[in-house]
C-alpha cells in the first residue's frame, strides 16, 4: 500500500516493499483514491490540481512504477485475465461524460454539482485507463476501469444504497470474472458495461 500516492518517494518505497513480498510471482494492481468536493463557487485551481494528482496522475505513476511486477505476473499466465496480470483503476460513473448529458443521462440521487474536481479527475482516469489498455495489451496485462457503486462511506454519505461490505463483495465478484473480453472496458459493480 502506498501511503501518499502523490509522493514519488512513497511510490518507490511501495514498489520495493511489494517486490519483496511477491518475489517471483508478480502482482495484480488495483488503484483507488479519494476526492475533493467543490461546487462552481468553491472550486479553485488548487482543489482541481490536488484531485487530478490523486485520482489521475498517481494511478498512472504507480502503474508505471509497478510495470515490471505486472509483466512478471503476465509471463506466468496463459491468457489475459485475473489468472495472469491485471491493472484495475477504481473510477466512478461520475467520470462518464455520456451519462452526464442528453438522453442517456442518469438521475443522480445527490447533488453532483459540488463534484467538479472528482468528476473531472475520474474522467481523466478513464482516458488514462484506455491509454494504458493500449500500451499494456502487448504484455498480456488486462487493464480496465471499475465503478464500485454508491457506497455508505464518509464520501458517499448515509443515503447510499450499498454498505462497504456489499460493494466489496460485488467488486470482487466482477474482478474474479475478468477475462480478455474485459480489456479496455469500464464496468459497473454489477458487471454492466458503462459508457465512457
């Protein structure tokens, strides 16, 4: 685990720790981060940059740093999927451009207008995921984005329909079923494909 995803020193320490732990096995990598809440009146450049660093830049830098271990795991597998090597970015349906506008727009049960930093950085993470999927494919590393659902946490609030236990169980079920057909995809916690 990386204590501070915005610190390259912390990332390098984590790579060293993980390498010692996994030895010759390699690893699967799941990137998860946090959010800053700010509406149009409250948003600042610093809040946007903080969220972009945490939610977009850090997962890319961590994946780049862990790439030798991801390749190591992929070399031991026989096909692309969870049995080989995977890089999963925990995104959010708030990062879907298509679901925020027009006919496909979903009705959000809470005010999303305070979420400028989160939405923008998760959209960026989705593009980073697609870029990584292109680059990692030649190494046999499955790469995709996953939305864990609206969860009762400090960020999700008490109105969220899912407990952390329910979300984790759903996410693990999706991860367990990943195969080559999921490479480059954006999935909901219920295994439904989400639009970018």
